[in-house]
């Protein structure tokens, strides 16, 4: 089972790499949705339910965001994340580590739908990726860890490039 779980994790990393190279938001959302779906399967196979649910909801959110990014979508996805968090915490009595996964998912959800400034989104996503990284390491996810590290690297690299361009243009 571990082999197959890591295989889905590897697919997620590959699709995520491809997603970051798309030239349109629509194509990015579609490829990213596939990556998130793969990493969701990966986490479910590792019995890391919080990340599995968070990534599955994010995959669905990306597909929905192709057509609708309104307040109702935001409320729906935030409510779904909070409902699953409550279910895991109060009903299933899961470990406190789930708060890392759900906090990460909530930051991504709000950032993806509400924020419009790319720099601000990237800054918030650094926190979300760090929280996801902590969770991935804690549950022993090799490719979940790689997924978060590559995302962090991409985000930080882009922020540094943008800052350098801004500084050079002054």
C-alpha cells in the first residue's frame, strides 16, 4: 500500500510542476486540481484523513473556481473544511495534528477565492505550505513533503524574482 500511496504522491508532484508552468489561470486550475486529487489519494492511502479531505476539497474548489469565485463558494468551502475538522476532532477523536492540515487548507481556500494581489497570495501561501509540510512530515508522507517543499521553493523564488524586478525598475 505504501508503494501505491507514494506513487500517487509522485504523480501529484509531477502534475503540480506542470501546473505552475501553465500560462492561463484556467489551465493552472485544471492541472492543479489533478495534482491535488492525486495528493488527496496519497494522503488517504496513508490514513492521513485531514490532508486527504483538505486536498480533495481543494481539488473540487479549483474546478468550481473555473466558473464561480463568489462569496457563496468561499462560505461553502470554509464550512466544509470546518465541518470535517469538527467531525475528525469531536467524533473520530483524531490527533491534534489535524489542525495543521485544516489550517493550511483554510488559508489556501480563503486566499484562492478572496485575495486578488499575487504577492499577498504568495505570502499567505508560504504559511499554508509550512503548515502542510509539518503535517506531511508528521504523518510520514515522503511525496507530501516533497510536494510542500517544491511549492515553497516555487513561491519563494517567485517572490524574490518579483522583488528584484521591482528594485531594478526603481
